[in-house]
C-alpha cells in the first residue's frame, strides 16, 4: 500500500523577508519564513489533504531545526530528511515590494542540501509514493544533487510511478545557459507532466508560441505539457487534447514568488484526484492567484475548503 501521494526533494532555506520597503542593506527588521520550491509544493499538497513527503539534508543548526519544525507543523513527512553535521543550512533574504518581483539574495553555497548524493537516496521511501514531483533546482545545485535527481527519476519511472517536473530555471546556479538547457531537457523528456513558464519554454526550446513549445516536448514522449502564462492563465496540450484556461483576476499582486509552485500544487492534486486536465489547470490557476496575494512563498496556499470557496466566488476570471 502506498504511504504517500507525492514525494519531492530539494533544498529548503530559512528566509528573511524585509518588514519595510527599500534596498536590503538599509532594512533593519525582517520576518522569518520558509523558502524552497519543493517544500512549497509539499506544504501546498498537505494543506489540501494529500500525503506528501520531502527528502533533503539540513545542517545541525537553528535554520535546519526551524525547517524541520515548520514542515512538521504542516504535516509534511520528513523521515527522509538527513541532519548533516558538517555543512550548514542555507538561507535567503528577500525585499518587500508593493507589487511585482522582490529582490532575493541567496546564501546557499556549500549548504547541507547541496551535499546530497545518490548514496543518501532511500529507495524504499520513494517507492512508498504514487507520484514524484521534481524541479530543476537540484539539477543546478551540485553534481551530486543532479545525480540524486536522475536516480530518483529512473527509480520511479522504472517502478511505474508518475512524475511531474517544473524546470524552475535558476540561471545564476548554472555554469552556462547551454548546460542548463541540456540538463533540464534531458530530465524533462523522461517525465509525464512538464510545467514550464512561457519564458522558460522559450529558453529551453527556442520556440515562442505555447503550442510549439508543448509540441516539442510531446514529440519527445512527454504525455502532458502545461505552460504557465502568468495572469493570462495556462495552456495545456496532450497528443489528443489542448486548451487555454484563463487565469483568475487579481487586483493587487503583493509577491509573485511561490505562484508557480502553487500552480503545480493545484495541477498535481487535481490529476491525482482524477479531475480532467482543464479542471486541474483551473485549480492550479486559482492557487497561483492566491499565492501572489501574500508576502511569503507559501502563505497564500489554501485548504481544500478555502480553495473551493475562492473558485466559487471568483468565476469572472475564468472562461
């Protein structure tokens, strides 16, 4: 029997969000939070009642203890989180903005999570899950985390598990753009559901139209491609079906970080609950819209009841 609905893995960091606007070097007070694309997804899924697990390494320090505590509070399984005695937990500092993208500075080089390797991967843990969600961030952190990611993907695919992949491109973490494109696409071609943003799709394929980007990956064997179009919603395509799902109207965007991860939460939970692709994408759009209306990466992620209420009360943005 499967113990988890979804397993994910990657790096979590303590995050310090500025309490006042302005350049980070002039800010005196910060609020602590949790950052990390994969922990965002694990938390979002848990809030919707799914059983999620997260695999990683954290340092034996206050930030590592904070991350573990927060995930426990969110009911995310952390049995595969390894405490590393030699390397620290990473952290980041994020500016406060009234709208748009905040400034983010990372302090993650040499972190415990970046030391994670194939020998740390507990196959029995991963195989307790129905589904694996991956992002491209572990591919970029280090050669050892990249090998971990590739091994996890091979393990799950060879055991008939489904896999979703959000490229979450971080050019600053890669040696070159060419390496980023090559390694990201190598993984993308092997997954069932691929979730790039439009700008990411352009970088990864050279095509500009969502239809052409999706067709590129379908030709490589991906079953479902969903391209995030920001406030316009999303476009999806399979061999037999395609469509555009309008986004939800948001009057005031506070912080865009975490919206893409929220979108993945909606799509994954919808598909695992046997919803149609269009219903799952609409669900993703709704959580993405909720995410941009709060300052933390995952503060806006809803419970099932909150999500249903939001979707019922905000129909005007949906075709």
